[in-house]
């Protein structure tokens, strides 16, 4: 469910990011925020699909300068992108 508030709640952002990630890689309870997602099977192609899912779900636009692999290799990095683009 998209978040329409001006500020996203951190715990909800994390839960939603993990849910979106779960469409691409196995995500278990207690998944670490700083774990390298590529070690769990996240590929460059799945990152592209993930970016579209994130933009749609959170109703944000991720800039080209933010679309760097390193920004999407951890849950923490993805959360930072979402929070940086909140309206």
C-alpha cells in the first residue's frame, strides 16, 4: 500500500522495502539492514525491476544520479533512497 503522508515512518519504510525485496530474493525475519543483497541473489536486472517497484509503491521518482548499484545493495541503502525522495 503506498504511503501518502509527507513523511514516511521509518519502520513502515523498512517493512515495505523488505516486502518489495521479497519479490526478488528470499527475505527472512530479522534480515540485516547492512547485508549485501547481491550475496542473496539480487542481480542488476532485479535491481532495475526493484527500482520501478519502489517508485510505484512509495510514489517517488528516483533520480538518475541516485540509480547507482551501490545505493541498492543493502536494505539501509534502499531506505536512504526512499527517505531522500519523500515529498
